[in-house]
C-alpha cells in the first residue's frame, strides 16, 4: 500500500473525532475508492489502515463488512480483504443503473430555477475538471467527472438517491482502472459535462437528458472495449 494512500487515510482520521463509527470509516474508505486511491485487486492491510485511522480492529472489520455488502470489497479465505475486480457483466449493470438514476433525475425536473446546491456542485466539478486537465492530472479529472454526476443526481433532492449514486460511482472507479490511457478516456467528457450544464441552465432539461443519454452510451461502450482488450 502506497504512502500517499496512508497519508490520505491519516487525513481522514481527523474527520472521525470521538464519535467514530463503522459507517463513517466505510465512508472514508469509499471516498478513497471513488478518488482512485485503491486499485482493483489491492489487499487492504487491517493493521496499517486501523493505525492510520486510529480505530479498533472490530470497527474496521465492520466497515469492511459494509463495503463488502456494497460490492466494493471481497474477502478471500486465509488471505484477507481485497478491493473487488469487476466483470463485464458488472459494467453493463452499472450503466443500466446510471441510466435509471441520472436520466430519470433530469426527466423529473420542472421549470427552473433548479436546486442551487446541486447546480453549484456541478459548476464546481466542471471547474475542478478544467484545472485538472490543464495540469495533466488525469485521475483527478476522472474524480471531477464523477463529482459532476453526483451533483446532477442531487438535483432530485433525494438522500436515498444520493446514497445509491455514491455506491454506483465507487464501483465505477474500479472499472476506470482498465483504461490504458486515462487522458484519452476522461478528457473528452469534460466539454460534454459543460454542454449538459449549459443546456440545463437554459431551462432545457429534456435537451440535457438527451445529451446525457448519449454520453452514457459512449462511456459504456469505451469501457466495454477496454475490458475486451484486457481480457483479450
């Protein structure tokens, strides 16, 4: 496990405070997965992570159990806990769920103004994406793209949908690791995020939904091709 990941976990420790719970630990680990800090197939060392977060082994194991239930981790007998490797079937199902959540979110919108907090999150994600692309930080660009879609789903103002999307995006990050050229994969979607946001700002939610549907189809196809090459 890299020193950078352990440093990030040490930062997460500050968020736990005295009211540490397995759910909050799982949230920190989930965020590290979404941000690309853990690679598929990586073994999660209990002692290192527990020390970095300053938590008991029982609390960490409960967090692992929660993330296993979310299909982000898998336990291998006599070997320990590992970040899950997704299959092509997982990929296809993730995109079915994305269409159900994201397209439906835009479809149910009434006339503007739309929820400001969600729109602001989308704007901030686009700005973060521009900065990451300018500095050639391609993993960070992928994270910004994911935050854009999390903001889009927040337009529904549904805590349950927000939680569901967080799980989907965490699994999706595990899929992104198959792409041999992260720049070629992530960079073209930044202007498409901007286009969706502009269309939404204009009050054309149906137009934004059409753009999003094409976006998701293209992304799914690219990732499926990446998996085919990897398994080739």
